[in-house]
């Protein structure tokens, strides 16, 4: 990371650009995988497991004894941490559901005899994709599985790539069991997304797919939409932006930046500060802490995509942040709560010196599945709403129809849709 000192506002747009993505089309890779899975089902999944995961899979479905073995393999501390995180996530998302239920009882009479309302229903079949490999994201099982359960989705399945021995990471299985998911399948990559799109002998088709993954998984999720399957949101590499002043602790800030940088070589971290000494001390701390990280090579490459910007005013820091629209925003200033009220575009905000982004990733209760790549300008993170669909309803009395009929007939005729007008007019003389 290098320091940009007091840039003029005319440079803000350029400074908030993400690293240029490689605009290679992955569809030529994804399409054949989808076709093969659609035609050959489980056989294709087993072949792809052998090709990509180096695993020979006899049974794609995780068996009951594998859940039991996973529980025995995990330490007490990890199991306790999963339970505590699950409880907090459940509390936060249950509050959302309760609020939604209250809203569902509200009806409005738009004019005498015309009543409108809305009800929320769960999406019936949802599929969760959980990456495995070097960083098995069992925390994402909690973040997706808990709101799916609270929302009331009837079918909740989970796909995750197997290890070379054909096993699923025990923490993923224990987390799945904790949130009530018993249908887990040993399938990873684009082939897992295809399986959830079409269904196979073992894997049921779903209506909506959730979860992070590499560029092939992301491309596959977008491709799945061509077959009528919804996805949670557009996705890209992880990112964090930190707004800090001279009250921030450079060790804390450096640790927060590295926490995102270790995710992926394409991740981006940003520090915007009103204090040059804080910026310089943070960069020194990054070098110190980086040397101890097991994933330091990944973090180092991500730091090449990253920026430290020193600005003269808090207003400039807020403007840069809102322009960037970060996935994660940490506000480490003396007036953090006040500044948070001025943020208009961010996935999730972490307020104050003792609120690291890691708590949101794991256990505070909020969801860590968030919009990246600037999509926070128009998308929300995963919530109960993500697992629900909303149906509008209306009911008219005869008197209500008589009152609204002239308006509807006039508008329909003006649009040249006479049958629409007739559907109202035919009722007026009865």
C-alpha cells in the first residue's frame, strides 16, 4: 500500500475504482459443465469430483454416520463457538422475521371499498453453496442456514466440495447440523450450481441459490439465472474500507485491513484517514503483522490492489466512502456513531474502535453475506427478506369497484387495452 496525500475531489472517482477485472468470458467453461450435469446427473458430479477435487465419491449424499463422526472430530471450543454464534445470528434474524409478521397484518384502504395488503411467504426450495478447500467457510453455513430456517423454507440443501479423501470438513457438517440442515451433498464448483439448478438423482433442484465462491462459482450462479433460478446477489472479491482519525489505534487498523486482505489475492482494502501519522504507523504495523500470517502471500498480493488515502476533512472521507460503497465499512474515529449516520452506501458498518469487522463475519448476529464491487449502492446483504417472497393482495366491494371504475376504464382505453376496460365495465351493470 502506498499513501495518496490530500487528493483533490476531481481524483476521488479514480481513487475508488476497483482493480480492473479480467474480462474473460467464463461461459465457454460453464456452459458445458451445466449441459453435462443436466444430461448425466450424479455420474457427472462424481466425474467432476475426480477431475477437480481429486476425490473418488461413492455416495454424493452425506450419510448420518458422517455427521456423527464430524461432531467427534471437532474440539469442544469450536463446537461451543459455533453454538454461541448461531444463537446470536438467530436472535438478530428472528427480530427481522417478527417485524415482517407485524407488517403483514397491516391493510390499507386506498379508497372506500378498496383494500390492499401484502403477505410474505418463504421461498420453498433453497440451495446453499459453501466453499471448502483451504478455508472451509463453516461460518457461512450459519449465515445462510439460520435465516433460511427462520423464514420457513421447506427444502434447504447444502453443496460443498469434498476433500481428496471424499470427506466434508467436520466444521461444515457440525454447523449444518446446528442449523437443522441434514441434506448435504459432496459437490463443488460450477457443477454444484448446475446440480442445484437442474436437480440430479441425489441433489434436488432449488428455486434460489445462495453462497460465495471462486470466479467459476460466481459465473455459474449468473448462468443459472438463464434457467429461472434466482441467486442471492452479484458477487466479487472481499473488501473493507476503514475511516480513521488520530484517535484510532494503528495496530487495530492494520489488523482490520489484513483480515480482509487474507481472503483472496483479488481482495481490496482501503484506509481513508485525516491523520498522516496514523497512516504511516498503520503501514508499518501492516508489515509487522503480515510477517506472522500463514496466508501472508495471499494478503501481500491483495495489498497490491489496495490504497491508503489521507484527506484534509471528515467530509472528504465520507464522500470517498459513499462513492466506493464498500462491502464492509469500519469507522474508527472519535465521533464514529455520528459519522455512521452519514453513510448512504455500504454493506455493513462497524462503529468504533472496538468493533472489528471480524465480529460481523462470525458471531455478532448480523449477516456476513454482503454486496461487493460497489453493489452496496443498490443491493442489501442477506437477511430474512432474501429467503422470502412477497405477494400483494387486494379486495374490492361492489361499491369500491363502482368508485374506482372510471379511473381504470379511462386509463385502459388511453393505453388501447380495451379488454382491460371491459373487465371492469362488465361488472358495473350486474
